[in-house]
C-alpha cells in the first residue's frame, strides 16, 4: 500500500469502527488503543482467506499475553457465508461482521486496484497492523503471485512494534 493509492495507508490513523463478533459482543477499534492490533479482512468464498484462516488463529495464540489483539472482519456476506467462514476453523479471535461494507470502504484507498468495480472486494484478504496509538504501520493486500498465508510479514511487523515498545520502556 502506498500513499499514491490514496488513504488510508501506513502512517495514517486507522479509521475507527464498531462491529459485532460471532458471540454478539460489540468490538470498537478505538477501545483497543494501547494494544497492537492485527486486522484481517476476510470472506468465506476467497481461497486466500481460506488459506490464511488457520494462520490467523495461530497468530492469536502466538501473541496471547503480549498485548496484541487479532481481529478478522468478514466483508459483506450473508448469514450463510459468515457461518461457513466460522465453521471452517475454530477461531479464538473476534470475527466481526461488516454486513454493509461500510467499514471495508473506510479502509479502501481510492486508487487501489481500480479495475475492481465492487470496492468492498478490493480488500478481501488484506492485513493491517495497527500500533498502540491507533496508526497503521503495515498494510498489505492479497498478492496472488507471492501470497503470504503464513503471515510472515504480519508477524514481522508485530514483532517490530513489540520490540520498539519494550525498548521505549527500558
């Protein structure tokens, strides 16, 4: 993601939102300030979302107790699609429902993938890392040629933020 694509991009404040998770709890992004947040935009029908799903679950386990919150946002799916996503892999993280696509639209830079007309589909299987102050520090869209299902680059961005936070306390 580059500034030339438009906002938001790394360095920008992450757009705030409030969505409901699979247990019916409301989750507001700004309430997570003070934590590093991994935000993944997903759908049941996307093969990249499917490949990444078990790695999102393991990422949450890996960083448990380290002030890292992992959230998945299911993009604009009917009840059946949302249920299908939840049934594939036990998810120890909130899987939020963006029923209208309003949240994903707030994260879709105007000039990112202009050939895709359904702007809600632009960020399918995109991942962001948001710092404790609410700024986007890492933002990637699905790269079909070099897909990172293991979330290696997301983990690296989280590790960098955790390292810099521990260094600033030392």
